[in-house]
């Protein structure tokens, strides 16, 4: 089996790692066979690491069968170790190929005379419930063990019963009556009843089962009023309702009833906790009466801890559709209308509460009401929300305790949300933030800087007013090298970069560099340079990258910093562009291209096999090609001036019916047409880069999209002004400006897009046909306007927060990758494709994989023999399948035909589809070779026919073919 694991991993294309997999499995197997208990245990607990490193079925199957053998013959401590490994590796259980054999070896221990061994076996079976949900012998053993006199065995049977109930409808229906009898039986101890009740939360497979379970729970709540029993029963009640979905309104009413009427604080806390769960899961099921009852309870309770919990539920509801239902319900009498604002009254009372948590939830409720409800009666709440936020800001910014920082985060989040939907409040919010920034603790200052940066990105008009205060504060930062001071330097520099919308003044650069020399380390300087590159302040970034070149210990880091310095210098060269000065523009672009070529050489040297920097290289290569295309377009337009079209060019164009004749000699050489096609090709390549960047953040993807739109814009302008003015349409481009703008770079790019489109459209309308001089001027000015916007290097260029990769394994596969697989031409090849999705530390941060699209294609490489009689209809195979990964593993099969004799090249390419249905071409691409051989029977028949055929006929056949 170990050898098969080796060959399997060799087939998967892992190079030398297959030896590691084989040797690791052999090493662990040697430990399992050792006579020393310590070595056996050590070998067992190292299996999860092996599964994580080599997560394909054949290895996992082999390993689990070895573990099952240890479980069968080992002592109870070894069995416990195997149980823990099985529970840790639950996501790999479905990859076990020989499930029957695995279960047989484990299940044999259930007949042991040792109750502890039986208990461990029951827990083992419960942990495997996902792969054996309908095994009747396991069901029978669990039912039998529930009647055991050994407490350890009964508790294990309860664990297994809960797991099987969650997986199997038949088991849940069969065990429900047994559980009910045990709970209601007088002989069952109370502590055992408390463990049995949670099993009922899994009785949600059909309506009748859920209904009978609810009736039983209702009886238990009434019959056993002790605190522990009520808490366990109510929580099980809630989980059952949340799973079955039909009884959630009833459950909300029941929990509110206990919250209002039960005097025990523990029961009230449990009710609040379950209400929070239901508020998160199904806010749309909350009626106005439910929210009103919760508000009344919060207003009347004397306990701050309970009030905090109720406000937490209300603040969760205030950010959902429930708040609109609360305020938009049909009003009844005047009293009812007045009472409907109890939520507002409660929030206003709590805004200035001496408990920070209660005050935070109060202002969050007011903020959410102001953001989502537009009624005139609720408009005065805006000022209440601002005053409450300012009071909390003053309170929390002076305190560096974790609780105060958590409250401050809530406060600042509410500020950003309020400013976003109520821009007229932004001035007072920013002023209060700047005022507090001077006296706040360092930890609070960092959070406040993030808030100011977010507000300035949304409302750039406020940014200039911040700059003076921020520079004063930057000068005052102490010279200590603590982590908080370093973080504050980065945060303040970020806000300064956002606030200075144009190029940084020399004074600002001097102040930042002095502080970095006095109080910073190299990492802080690099983070500030990175932020400068993101905000388009490339002169500052270049100087910082230059200063860091000699402070790194690795040549890869040196080349990385050198490439960033060159890119910043290249973009800095483009800031001096001026309209109508085309010769200067060409020299600036040439200088920028020179630096870019140096930078891409350094960037290639910085890449490693583990970190290939594929996005960075792709982005920079596209930028180089884009600059070259811009330069070529300006040169083409300039050449039109030196050799303008003849005076009768328009008449010739009208006579011949070819509008291109208006441009004279240049259009005849098709330079403009070539330029337009080049820009469209660049747009396609930007689209490919976008599709390959599954792990990129939304700002980076938007940046790539803007580069693509700039290419499409120029190609559209060439078509509309020169090549085909009549058929060019403006409608598909005009809607881009209405999208929500997230950054200053995007805002400026959209402004340029709109301006260029208006210019092209006005030229087409006023001067039809457009003169070549006006066309050239418009195109060159469009290029210069696009290049004058400083390029933003977004987060994904520097930092990969989400990491997703797919590993494929094909079977059958040859031991040698260059060796083809032999297949007879009258048979089909069953190609099995298995894959594992691997994640980094933050899976699904930006987008999640919904399904994997596998595309299999085959191409005939070389043909053997003259089999011209066979129709060439099946020269290629093209197939596509979509599979949904389960526990990050997927598997599917393809049937491929190889009728044509010869060598075929099979390519399997994977792409992923996210939860929004967008296809991302993440790869990888795997290739194998297949050799199609003639089947023996056909070969024999053909040879017999050839031998029995008269020579004259063969000669006639040859001459017939020789004619052609």
C-alpha cells in the first residue's frame, strides 16, 4: 500500500515529495509495530500531520487501515489516541476507500468485556457517523449501550447517539422514543437526563419528528422547573427551532416570556443568549411586538449585565430588516404610536450610561436607525447619535484597556457608517476626531487614524482641512521605538497620504523622513513606503525604498525593494506630463519604460519557487506594454502632422466609400487600426489577469478593471474619431461613471474617462466628419490625461491576505511523466480526476469556492500508419464538468475516445466558481500522454484482408491515390 501511495503521489506531479510521503508512511508504520508503548503513541499522534501534507485518498485509506489495526489489537490508551486522531481528521474520513474493512476492524472491539474499550469504540463510531450513517449494527450497539450499568459507556453511547441523529433520519426517528422514555423515567439520574436532552436538537429531519420533540421539550420545561434543567431544555428548544425553521416565532415568544417572568438571572441570561442567536440567524421573523417586549424588559431591568445583553440583541436587530418592520408597521391608536418609539427612548437613555458596553450598543442602535430609516420624525436622532459618539470617543480614547479599545472600535465604525449615509454630519465628526487625537492614548490614536483615513477616502473635500493638525501631531510623536509608536507612525502617514490629494510638499516629506530617521525601524519605513505607493505618492516611496536597499539580509528582498524603487521612479517620471506637449510626453514615457525594464528584471530575480510573484510580474508587464502602446499612438498621431492627408482626401473617401481614406497615407498603412487592435488585446490580457486573481482584494481587482477600461476607452476613441465614426456607440461606456467610487485613484480615473468620452462625443456631433488634426489632438490629450493620474499599487501587489490553491491527481498515470498510457482504439479511457483545495490562514476572506470546473481536452500529437479509412470526427475530446468540493476534496471521472491511432496529449485544467457564480481561472493545468493502439482483432482482420487481396488491386489502389 505504501508503494501505491508513492506511485500515486508521483502521478500527482509532486516531483521528489513522493519519497517523503512513502518514507513518512513507512516511518510511522515502523513506530506502530514497535514493542514500546511510547513509540506507538508517538507514531499515532503524527498521523494528522501526514494527512494534512498528503491529503489524497490512497494514502489516507492506507493510514486509516493501519490505525484501525492498532485500535483492534492495542490497549485502551492507544485506542484513545486513535480516537483523537480520527476526531482531528474528520474532514478526511470520506476519503477512506475500504470503509467496510475499516469499520469491521474498529467494530470488533464492541464485543469486548471491558466497558472502557466499548465506550471508546462507541465514541469512535460516533466520530465516523458521517461515513456510516445507516449502519444498522452500529445503531443496535448504541441502543444497547444506552441501557448499560456503566456510566462511562452510557455517556459514550449518548455522544454516539447525538452524532448519528444528526446524520441519519432513520436512527433519529428510531431513537427518539427511547430517549423520551429515559428522560421521563424515574430511574434515570438527573445528570444523565441533562446529557440526554441535547440529543433532541437533531430531531429536525421531518416536521412530525420535530413536532413530537417540541412537545416533549415543552413537557420537560413544565415538569422540571430546576435551573439547570430549564437552561438545557430551553437551549435545546432554540437549536431545534433554528434547524427546523418552522417554529422560530413561537420560540422567540417563549424566550421573551421567560425573560420577562422568570426571576432567575441564569435563566434570563440563557434567554438573552438564545435570542441573540435567533436575531443573527433569522432577523426577518421578529415581529414588532417581539422587539417592543424586549425594549420594555430592557427599560425596566435594574441589572446592567442583563440590560447589556438585551441591548446587544437590539443592536443586532437594528442593523437588519427588522428595524424597518418596527418603524413601518401600521400605527394604531395614539398610545400605540408613542410606545413604538420605546426603542429610541431606550437608546437615548443608554447613550450616556456609565457602562461603556451599554453606551456603545445605545449609539449603535441610534446610528443604525439614522442610516436605515428616512422618516422625518426620526431625523433629529442624527444629532443624538453624533453627541453620543463624541461622548464615547472622549471616554474611550483616554483609556488603553482592552475593553475600552473594543468599545472605541464600535464607536469609530459607527462614525464611518454615519458619515457615509449622512455626509452633512462629517465636518463635526472629523473635528471631534482631530481634537481628541492630540490627547488620546497611542492605541486609541491608531484606531482613530484608521477612521480618519476611511472618512477621507469617502469624502475627499474634508481631507485638506486635516493636514495641518496631522502634521503637528506627527512632529510631536516621541522617539521611543515601541510597537505602538511604530504602528502610529504608519497610521498617521497613511492619513497624511490620503489627505494630500496632490503631490506631497517638500515640507511634509522632510517631516516624515526626519521622524523615520529618529524613531523608526526598517519595517516601519517599508510599510510607510508601501502606503505611499498605494496612494500614488511615488516620489516619497522611491526615496524610502532607496534608503532600505542596504538594510535587508536576503538578495531576494534586495531585488524586491530595488524593483519597487524602479517602479516608483518610472511612475514619478510620468507626473511631469503636460497637455499639447507631445515631444516631452514621449521622452517622459521613454524614461519611465527604461526604469520599468530595470524593475521587471529585479522583480524576476526576486521571485522564488515558493513565491513566484506571478501577479506582480503580470501586472508590471501589462503596464510596460500599455506605456509602449501609448507611446506608439502618440508617434502615429505626430506622423500624421508631418504627412497630412491631401486636401481632396474627404472627397476621395466619399467617392470610394472608404472612410479610412480621410486619414491619407497613414490609414493605408493600417497603423491606426493596428493601434486599436493592440489596445483591445491589452484589455483582454487585463481581463485574463483579473480572472487569475482569485485571492485578490476588491480594491486590487477594481484597479485592474480600471486599467482594462482605459485600454477599451482609447480603442473606442480611435474607432469613433478615425476608423468608423458612424457605428461607434457611446451607450456601453457612459454607465461606468455611475458606479460607487471607493478611492481617490478610482475617482480621478473615472473623471478622466468621462471627460474623454464627452470630448469624443462632442467632436463627433459638432464636426462630422472629424478633421485629422482634431482627432490627433483629442487622442494625445486622452493618453496624457490617463498617464497624469498616478498609478496606485494596491494591497495584493505587496500582501496576500487570502491564499487558495488546487492540487490535482490523475489516474491512471504513468510512472514516468514522458511515458504515454497505452489504450486500444475500440475502448474508452476512464480518466479519474481528484483534487484537494488548499487554503492559507484566512480561508474565504474575500471570496469562497462554490464549485470547481474541470476542463479536459485531448489533441492528436502524432499519427501512426495510414488509417485514412477511419473518419476523422473524433480527433479531439472536449469535456467539462463542475464538481462541488466537500471538506476541500473533489473527485470526478471522464470517458475519453481515442479512435485515431497515434499519440494524444490530454490536458486537464481547473478553474473555480465562487459563491456569486463568477469563474476564476486559477489553474492548475496538468498534462498526460495517451498512445492509441489498434485492437488485436481489427489488426488480425486487416492483415488477413491484405494477404488475401490480389496484387493487381493493390497496384490499382496505389495508382489511384498517386493521382491525388
